[in-house]
């Protein structure tokens, strides 16, 4: 008696996850809001890092041009 596709432990884990997610109103929207903020901060950080690399490359080329003169 295997209990179908899912055993009792799988159903308990799924039930625990559902209870954690839906225990109070606004929990999922709060989690998604935090996820969105984190994602936008990550994108901003990646953009800033790209700008820093461009600035460093420009400084290096400017310095090499000045050294050639």
C-alpha cells in the first residue's frame, strides 16, 4: 500500500509549505515584494558594476594616450 503517487511524508511537506505561505493574509505579496526589491537592487548593482568597468577602461586608455605623448 504505497498510497498512490505521493506518500504520507510528501503530503505532510506540501501541507507544511501551504500553511507557511498562506498562514496570514498578505504573506505572499510581502514575499514577492521583497523578491522584487532584491531583484531590482541586483540589476542596479550589475549596471553600476558595468559603469565602473567602463570608467576604468576609459581611464586606462586616457593614461596610455598621455604616456605616448
